[in-house]
C-alpha cells in the first residue's frame, strides 16, 4: 500500500499569512494526487486534483504542486474561512490512501 | 447540481448488519464510478470501497474485505454498502463520494454529507 505522510499535522497562522502544507508518498504516484478541505462537522470538499488542477469553483488562492513523491498545497493569503483540516489523497493505485491531515488553526 | 444523500446509518451491535444507501441526483449516475469513504470520530479519512459506473468492477479496503459489499442500482440512481459482521472499529461517519469518470481510477469531485454508523453493545 502507498503511505501518504502530511506535515505538519497542525499549524497556527494569522489572517493574511501564506501557508504551505506538504504531502509525501511512499512511492512514485506520478501526479495522481488530490487535496481536500474539511471544516468541523462538514463533509470534505474537493480542492485540487492531478496535483495542481483546481476543482471548479475553488478560488485561485489555493494552489498545488509536485509530482512523483513530494507535493505541496499552498494558500496564498489565509482568510477566516480557510481555517480547516486539509487532507491529501493518492489515486495512483488501489487501495486509495489519505494523508493524516493538517489542521490549520488561528494564531 | 450534484447531490449525494446518504442514509441507513444507526446503532448496531457487534456482529450485526446494516445497509447504507446513497441517493444520487443532478447527474447521469451510470456514467460515474462511486465510492464509500469513512471517518471514525476525531480521526482522518479512510477509503472503504469503490465501484465502476457499470458496477462490473469493485474494490475494497483490506479492513472490510469479505464483510462489506458495494453495489449500485443505476435504474434507481442509488449506491449501496451492505455491511455484515460489524465490529466496533467500523464506527464512523460514512461518506458517499463521486469519481470524475466511470472507471474509479480518477479523483473524487463530489461528496455527500455522510451517515453515522455506531457499532456497540
């Protein structure tokens, strides 16, 4: 199975900050990586697929990069509605696997 | 608008069974592969099972293989998860998710709101 490791597991940031979250795969997954946002008590929301493509309707402050084993999600200017937990997920092969999540909190 | 509405969750004893449903609307259901993803209380996301648009191919996590069965009725626009031999560790919020495409080898693009399964005596 492909293991997905996210770092950090949590971070504190201020409104307006640029935030970067890292996701590492245990083997090459090409660009078959997605990012999701989940707010407390809500379903996950798809943000990015194919490592860097934005889902329809997702604001351009979110961006993704990487290929192979190392990936990043960047939020260019953190806003109050962005405080949430973010997950990466590989879909290169079954079983599909998620990272452990990164909780973005208000400083 | 894509809508996915899960139902069927509840409290069940260890060893019992439940059947979850996910009613889909707003898109051509048979053209999309579907999946179940779960989230234990306070924990992260865990993929459970997937099925292609035709229903001809299914995939399962090792943790549920042999106990859970995914299926779909394209005439009713509904996805199912039959859960047998339930264990305490199956306690979770179960989400229905749609793949972009029919094969189940792409990314998720839509999620339901989830249905809660609690396994306890």
